[in-house]
């Protein structure tokens, strides 16, 4: 700020007046301009731009034969799906498809007219290729977007028609670059039929595609189709057919983790129904481990935990209480928490009350038939607690405590518990009472051996899976070493032979992977030597 002296005419006095500096005023104007918010872009235009980027990734994946570009587009489908509407789809379909395209008119027929109709739609492809037909991968991708829009809009009948047209296009193609997108299309094709209650109609189609995917060594398609067939069978309670399918097929080792989790969950359901509770519990634990850690898979985790808790109770174990306290499971697992309390205490009256109150929910969770089997476990627990508490008790009192109809029923149940090794006691039939034996040290029995065997088997399964993953990483490391050695020979930094240090393998190649070949190229000397 600058000061200037001005003389007052009336009073004849000098007066200081502050004058504004030009530089400060300009800086203030600049600050105002920077603080003003930028105009927000139309969200529909942002979605169209994202789809344009996805189209570029698909084209790049087809040209370079690299599946990672198309996998990136498939992973982004979750976020893109939430922003789809009729305006976005009409712009995308009209912008990418050429003018003379029958598929363009068919897809536009599934989308309703927007309220504000634009006079002209700008093309989204370069002028040089605008009249050329789209790649089959791009047609399937845009067709899949329309199918997702119909499913989210609950237009299930139109979704079935749209998915049938999509399957006709996929069946007519024989391109390896289409495998990943085709696997995702199979999933939503089955979903559309499931929402309309026509899941049995596509069973033969899924079997045919599974045979074709197996012959083509399409691991993504095999994993998805195998899970869809298992879901199809379990939807109609065809457990024997599902078990035969599992026994006669092999799930791909390098399949997606999400598909592995689904397969293990379905396998756990099959084994639990067939009374193979130990195998079912092992598969369910692996499904929980392979499930995504994000909240997007909360529904899947809840379903797996519901079945795992029921199977664990059938095994005679009690689930950890901390599981029911987690925020994700606190509300959904409340009926199973009350069920666990009834089984733990051996209270048959509480068990019947829980079954009466939450029966419809158990049926919706497909665990009702398994929970009915828990009645015998509740009775066994009650008999075990009576055996520990009383050295001698009449059969009439046992029937009263277990809420049985007669002492004869109590006698049969106690006799079966003695035969199964649940309790150590004898029955006096003449006196009508049960005489408990002295408690035996549990370490003299085979229970510790069985517990250790279960834990060791679980650890060995994790070890075997880790070895398989390590073998894949070792192959990548060896490829990195061979590539680096060829660079050394081209630059004449050294004359080392890769066969001499390749057995060293992991330690050296890990350093190369961490630093990167790009940084090593600039060192101008051999990293090995």
C-alpha cells in the first residue's frame, strides 16, 4: 500500500490518503479466480469416456494377445455397471456401431427413449475405421453392458431375450481373445434365467459349453461353467448329479480366486448333505480363506459362515464367540448364535424355540435340513452333561430333563450314547437308573490324536497350495534370469552362462525382479558377476 499527501481546501491541512497498489489488487483477483469452483462435467459424459477407455483396452488386448488388458476391463465392470442409463447406452451404441448394423438396431430396441432426445450423436471411433465392423470382442462387451442394464432395471423377460442373442454370437465365434469375456457372459446368461425361474432350461447348453471349453483348454470358461452347473443342480436339490459332476471333472488349478471360493462353497454344501461333515468343514474353511476381503463379498461370506457354523455344530464343536461379534456378521448370524447356545448347553426346549422362531430364515439359507439333524447333538450334549453331573440318576428324571415322552425313550437314547462312546456309564434295567463310571483321563483316549490329525491335515493343505504358487513364481524368476543374461551377452558385459547360475535361482532373480530390468540395464555391468 502506498501513501499520498493531499491538501484539504477547506481546512488547509495536509491529509494522508492510502492508495491501493496495482500488484496486490492483481494478486487478489487471481486468488478469486483460483477459488472459484470449476464447472462439473456431466456424469454421463464421464461414463462414456470410461467406456471409450475400456474399448481401447479391449482392442489392445486383441492386437497384442495379452489377456491382462481384457481382465482389467472385466474388473471395472462393477463400477461401470452402477452408472449405466439409457442416455449412456444410446450414446455408446450409436457412437461405436456403424450405420448399417443390424445388431445396433436390436440393442437400441432394448433401451427406452430418453426424455431429452439429442439431435445428433457424435461418433466415438476414428474416421478411418468408422465404417468398418466392430471386433467380435467389442460387440460382446457392448452387448453385455445392455444385458447388465436390463438385469439392474428388473426387466427380466427382455434380459432373457438379450442374453439368448448374446449366446448365439459367442457360440458362432472361435477366438481365444474372447474367452474371458465369454466366461462373464455365461454367468449373466445363467443369472437372467435364474431370475425368471427357468434355470433348468439352460442345463444342456451349459454342459455343451463346458465340453467345448475343456477341449479348448479355456480355464476361465471351465471354472465359470462348472460353478454355474453346480449352482443349477443345487438350486433344484439334485445333490447326486452335482456330486457326479464334481467327481468326473477337474477344476482348473490356475482358476480365478473368486471362482475357487464359489466351487469350494458348493462342494461344502454337497459334502454336508451327504453326511461328510469333516470334508465339508475343510472345504468351507478354504472358501472363507479364498473369499475377497472387501465388503463387496459380504453376502458370500455370510452364506459361507452360516453353513460352516451349522457343519461345525454337527461335528460336535462350538464356533468361536468372536465370530458373532464382528460387525459384518452380528445381525445376520444372530439366529445361529442362539442355535449355538442351545446346542452348547444341551437345552432341547431352547433348541425347539429357536427352530420355531427362525425356521423360515433357516429355510431361506438352505440350512434347515442340516439344523434338524442337530436335535440328536443337543440330546447327546444333554446326556453328557447329566453323566458328568450325576453319578446315579433314574431314567424317568433323564426323560424329564431332556423333555422326552417316556423313560423308555430315555433308555434307548442313553444306550445309544453308551454304544457310540459319548458317555461312560451302565444301565440298570431292573432298577431303572443309569450308573456313571469314574471319569477317564481324556489323554488316554484317541481324541487328542484325532484333533492333532485334523490340524496337521489343514496345515499340509496350506503348504501344498503354497508350493504350487511358489512354482509359478519360480518359473517367472527363471524367465527373468534368462532375459537378463541375454542382455549381458548383447552388451558384452560378461560371458556368463545362464545354466551355471540358474540353479541358484530364487535369491538372485528376486533381486532382479525387485530392482527391475530397466534399472539394471543402466548399470553397464553384470549384476550376477
